[in-house]
C-alpha cells in the first residue's frame, strides 16, 4: 500500500488553507455573513477532501476528476479572498498572506494532476 494522503504535501497544504479559512470565519464581521462564510468554508473543505479522495482512488480517471475538482474549489477560495479584501473583512497584508498560501496549494494540486500524465 502506498503513502497515505495525510503525508502528501498537497493535502497538508490544503489543510493549512482550510484552517486559515476557518480561523478567518470566526472573526467579525465575517462570522456574521452566513452566506459568504459558509461558501468560503465549504470551498476550502472541498479542496482538502478532493485531494484526499483523489489520492485514495484506485482509478486514474477518478483521481484526475477529484484533483480537478480540488483545483476548481481552490480557485473559488482564492476568488473569495478578493471579496473579503474588497469588503474589508481582511486587510491587504492578510490578503497577500492568504493568497500566497493558496498559490502554494494550487501548485501542489497541479503537480498531482501532472503526475497522472496521459494515463
């Protein structure tokens, strides 16, 4: 049996991303914006869970699909960071720090997709 998803850099990075999102969502005024908060959290969890799902799949097509969903959810989280910035839920420094973490996670997910090659 191969390495577990918990040891993959992509999943660990997605976990950090998810924890950062949850931490932000506990702060006011974001904690009171139920729609944005819930969507932000769901998208972050989707990144983490789809990396795990792809990792655990035995079929390349399913792996690719899960990793692509993770990548799309990552884009959603990244996009929502601009909503947070534009509406002053985060400042410029916080936004930059978040975006740097997101870019790292996105690169790792793209690496998982590339690792599947043309299989």
